[in-house]
């Protein structure tokens, strides 16, 4: 059976824990190529990003290369897409070219699930629509696990444009699986409807002193011209800064999926603050993606 | 002597047969990297595509990597071309950078032949102008050979914009070498003058029941605005569909170089029909290109 | 201590000589992969070019691959830059992704020096602003050294838009270190102020018979619309051509960093003239960059 990586929700807790442990192994051995460089030797993956991304694309590329695999970057805008080819036909073509797996990002929320039954090779969801970004979810879980040694019972605030955030989407899925509590903060119009007992809306300044981690989200100013979001006013109301950091627990951590807007959702001095794990998350991302690529090839989890 | 791969016509039949057999070896061993991954170790090729292409570029890239070689993708639009550099100087620069071969596509029909005498490294024609696409020709021959165990005497219909098709161009060259018979079908204004006894024009529905294979070509609607081509009317007159498939011999096959427009030159249900070899062609393309890359490096054929 | 490669001026003469000798070793062994392909095995570099470049980017990519390393190409325009990410955050992200070194080009003269103290991984300056292009400087030194067996006392004319040329900038730095004499020629408005005793302005036709080498620079016609530079008139006054070549010493050589405009700063017949080393320079560029990549990883120099 083909092993895809499409959503955290398709894995039982035990499988995700195994993946987190495997990612931790890769994290610990990131400077020991002799232990890992043979694992996916001769494999070739395709990066197929219908939406641009630096970090995620490069993160998968580096993960593949660290495992001895190689990657071809398919850039839709330079391609047959211009000639009217459907996404299905593009993926089927890559399958026919013999790649071992496809790392896929698309603006459509459901296109991966819809296409998956018709493809004979494993797919990795590298971000779909507004709801899912499961490899980011896995790296966030790894980061929390490294910090607290457990996931159950952790309290995590998510602040910003939650409604349009794939990162928040995958974190909410994980909360249900692992019994974490998520608090959604930010402008009321940018928060989604809540239907899960593990998720609730909260006032940012009220909840902040109680949480183990806070995930700051980028405000996509270009998307919200109608909201008349003034960066300074936004920062005052919902930004992470020194004043708010002081209100947090001493062992609580600050997360951000990047890229971030300094001075908007996070102040300059918080990005590399001792409680911030933002660049650690990026480092963990490669380890998490190594675990994912190994999983889809070897079914190891 | 440098071994180029510029046109099928520059090879005698016996050399092409050797190439087809070698490609078949790569096809059969596509899941046995230990048999092939060392063959072009440490070689570096350059993909130089002045016209965009997903499949062909990726196909060569995967072929190179399967053989243990690597590839650099030169994208003219991001480059010195903007600064007025000539094609010759660009290729000479890549030669000076020490690449082992150049995979080249350009809109100009004759530029490869013109430049080849002045370069000291092997060139692969990955599509030139309107007439030649010899690596596609080789994969089509491989596909026919796998199906019928021979090429001589095969009857192949080609339907669509034959006049502007490199794929048809290389197939007509192959017909002469191997003694196949080609039937050109489609709108009269899109058919070329016929001067070769192995090629003749034919009515699509009349010839279809007699052929071993039919090669459907993409109608480049964007090129033919003046023709007032209505997709539905075109499909009715020249498209492959269930009705026409029923008229074909039971062991005849449907080919298409891709990308295809579903509902125009081919109906949805024909793309993956049991008589279609469209995705098989793409799979064969990697094997054919492995044989080509090995040829230009080792002179093996 | 991290070993960067940011400017020729940060190395003592002895270190640069070691680098030139190491580059010469790579030049001599460019067809002996078994001697060099293991040297940077499992390393991954990132090409981060905020300004487009074919030759330099490909040159570093091929250098890395010849040493057994791999490279990820970060293309800022397809990336988070669009989302407002700062250069520092982009580089810090790549550092977090675990790349072993960053090859960097940016229009800002000082950005590399400013960012370097805050990064924990080695940086290679692949062209910054108007003043520095030290890997080009190294390959030019290698080319001169191969020709004359020494650098001290060599006389080099540089002709063209010297003021905006990084290539000239790095050559002037090298002149001071190695005791070469540089003569600046070209339109008065395109020459910089001279403050160094190793550099002086000169009349092109007067100085040409006395120099060991002449470095022709591309006139960036697109930049100088105000100058009303007529290509023919420019060529007559400052272009390299048969008449001027005849005035040069028999063992003097013609250099050009490329890309070049045939018929403007250099005539067609001079590009591959027996006294020209233009394509040799490109070949040397890969060897020089191999020495640089090895230096930043192993501190070898």
C-alpha cells in the first residue's frame, strides 16, 4: 500500500510519535552524514509547487539530499501549465517519468485528496489551500516535544490571521490527536468558527501568561487591504514584544512559521530572544521532512 | 570524434536499433539502480532550454540522475541573454565551465547544426524549430518496438497540426530509415507538403482501421486564432474518442507526445484507455534519454 | 573561526598564493574526478543571487558538484522576499536549514560585511554592489599566473566602464597585494577617482603596447543611455580589435569577464584570438571556485 503524507489526521497518535522520534534522530545526527546519507540513495523526488515558497521547498530539497536522494524542481509557470495541462496530468506525467514521490503545494484545499486515489506514487502535502500544512505541523510538534518532553496537556496560543493559516490548521488537528489545548487570538474577523473542544478563542493578553507556547502568525498585509490594518496598531494589539514576553511563563516558547514581518506581528528583539524557537523550528523542519520522506519510501513510521 | 545526438537521420538503422535495445535495457532496469547508477558517475550536463518545457527537461534531468550524473539547469531568461549574449557565446561559456554535454532546445530550426562544428562538447537536440525532436522520435520508436517487436512495415497515422510538429518531423525521418508508412491527417492547412514515399496524406476516418498506431498531436489553439478552430468542432472531425477507437485494430495503439488537451484532440476516456500508450511513452522517454546520454559520453550505440 | 571569502583584501599575499596554487591543482585535475570528487562529499551550499547571473552561478554550482557537494538554488524573486522578508532573515533561515555555506550576490556594496558577524556559517561574496567580485579576482590572478609564472610587476590595462565594474574593483585590490600596475582606460566619466599608487589613468592606445594583459569590460549600454554611446564610435575609440592587438606585445593576453558584446568593446575576431584568454578565464573560474569552497569548509588555503 502506498504511504502518503497528506494530513496529520490520517495517522494514529503512535505513528506520529514514531515520526517525531525519527525526526529527533535526524536532528541529533544532522552533522553525521555517514549515519544518514545512504538511507534514500538513488531516490528521486519532485518538488511541485503551484504556490511559491522558499523555505518549504528548500527544506524538502535539503532533507532529500541529506538522505542521499535527489530532487527535481518542477516550476509550473515555466511549463505545460501554460499550455493548459491539468494538475492531474502533470502529476501523472511525473509519475510516468519515474520519480519516487511528489512533494506538492497548491492553493486548492482538496486537490491532493482528490488526486491521490488515481496516482501510484506517494504524495507529500507541502501545503494545501487554507487548512493543511502537515510537515509544518510535524516540525512544530517536534519543537514542542524537544522543549517539554511531552505533548499531552500543553497549552498553545495561536495569534494572527488564523482563518487563512495552514499552520494553525495543522496545529489544531494535532491538538485533537495529542490532547493539547489551543487558544486562538487575533482580530475577530480573522478567527475561524470553533467546533472542537481542544480549541477555543481567547483574549491574547489574558491567555498569554498561562500558555507553554505561542505561535505568532504573519499578517498577510497584502491580503487584507479592506481591513485597514495599520502595522503599528496591529503590533500594539496583537504583536509579540518585550512587554508581552515578560508576561509569559519563564519556560514558555515563542514560535513563528516564517517568513515574519519584523515590527508587525513580532518585534525585532523577540525574533532571536532566548525564549524564541523560530530559527530552531526551521532547523527542525529539515529533520521532520527527512522523517517524512523516509516514511513514504520505506513505510517506516 | 565527438558524438552528437542532433537528428535521427544522422544514424544508420543499425545504430538506431542498438540505441533502442539499450533504451529497452534501461526500461527493464528502471527499478534496479545498482545496475545503472554508476554508468555516468561524475558527469555534469547542462539543460539549456530557450523554449520552456516541463516534460522534456525533467525527463533528461531524471535520465542523467538515474545514471549517476548531475545536471545544471541554465534558464536563459534569468541570464546573460538579457545582456545581449549570443547563443554561441552562451554554449561556448558552458563548454568552458567544463560541462560534459549540453541538452539544447531553441526555436530556430538550424541553430544546432550551425553551432555544432564550433563546439568541442557533445550536443543533444532536445527540440529545434519546427522539424526535429529526435529524443522524442527515439522514445516513439522504443514504444512501437516494445509493442510489435519490429518497426519495418508498421503503419502509423499522425493527426493534427503536423506542419508545426517536431514530433511528426522526427517520426517521418524514422519512417524512411525503418521502412514504416506514415499517414498525415488533420486540417489541410496544417499538413506539410509531402515529398517522401514513406509519407502520404490520408482521410483520418478512412485510414484509422488500417494502422498499427495513431499519434495524436496537440492543437496549439493559441497559435491558430486565425483558423477559427472551435475545440468541439475540431474534436468531432479529428479527435480521438470512443467511436474512433472502436474502428481501430484491436492491437493498435494510441500515442500522444503530451501535453494534451482533453476534449480537443483526445477525449477524457481515451487518455488512459487500454489501447493508449501515452503515459508509457513518458516512461520510455527517460529510458531513451539515458541511452542518448550514454551514447554521447561513451560513443556506445 | 568561520572562514569567509568576502574580499581579496582580507587575505595576506601568502594565503592568496596558496589559493592560486590550489586552484591550479583543480585546473590540472579537472578531468580526474577520482582525485577531487570526495573532497566536499555530503556538503550542501546555497546559491543566493539577488542579481541574475548565468556564468557565476553555474560556475559555483559546477565547482560544488565537481567536489562531490550539492547546491540548492535560492531564487529571491520566487520567494519570501515578495512577502517582505529581509536579506538577514533569508540568510539566517538558510543557516537554520543547515546549509554548509552561502554563495551570495546583492546590489548593495556593504550588505555582506554588515551581515557576516551575525551569521554562523561561511559566506562567499559572488559579487556585491559596484566594488567587489573576489572570486572573479582570484580567477583573473590564476589566469595571469598561468601565463607569466608570477604576478609581481605585471602591467594590466583595464578598459571600459571601470567605475561600475566589480571586476576592476577586485583587480585593483589584487594589484596592491601583489605589486601589479593597473592602467585605467575608457571614457573619462566612467573612470573612478584614483587614490592608490598601483593604479593610474592612461590613454588606451598609448599604454597598450606596454602591458602584459588588457582586461576589456562590457559596456552596459542599457545603463548609459544618457551618455549617448554609439556602439561603433565606442568600438573605434576603446574597443579591442585587430589593429590594437597588433600594437600589443606578442606574449600579452586579452581578458574579458564576460558576457561580452561582440563589435562593441571587442571585435568578433578577437574573442577567440590566439592571444585571448577569455574562455580560459571561464574554465579557470570553476577551478578558482573549487579552491574557494574548499577553503571555507576546511580552512585550507
